[in-house]
C-alpha cells in the first residue's frame, strides 16, 4: 500500500464527507440565522426557539437529497472495495 494511494483515499473520503454534510449544514446555518434575526427584531430571547425549525429543515433536506447522498456513499464504498485487489499486488 503506497503513500499516494492512502493520501488519495483520505482525500476522497474527506471530499465525500464535505459534499454530504454541506447541504445539511448550510440549511441549518440559514435557518438558525433567520430565526436569530427574527428573535433580535422581536426581542424574544428563547434559546430553544431555533430547535424545531432546524429539525424540520434538516428533515426536509434528508427527504429531498437522501437518495442522492446514499448513492454517493454507496458509490464511494463500491469503488473502495473494487480497488482492494490492487492493494494486494
């Protein structure tokens, strides 16, 4: 197992992790910012107020993009297992 292969594998794994986590984190950031802006405008200081909108937003992201996310993860795993015989040589 060469260093190049290990570094390439780690780079691909990190890229897949960022691609899969990106939409969820972006939606959570947008919803949290909007709720905080509304809280600042109305002077309501309730910490738990952002919880429900974030959960709903994240659930919608998983409903809309879940199949694509799973496909990306499965494809990465299949490519990883298909490359294992090359490591033995």
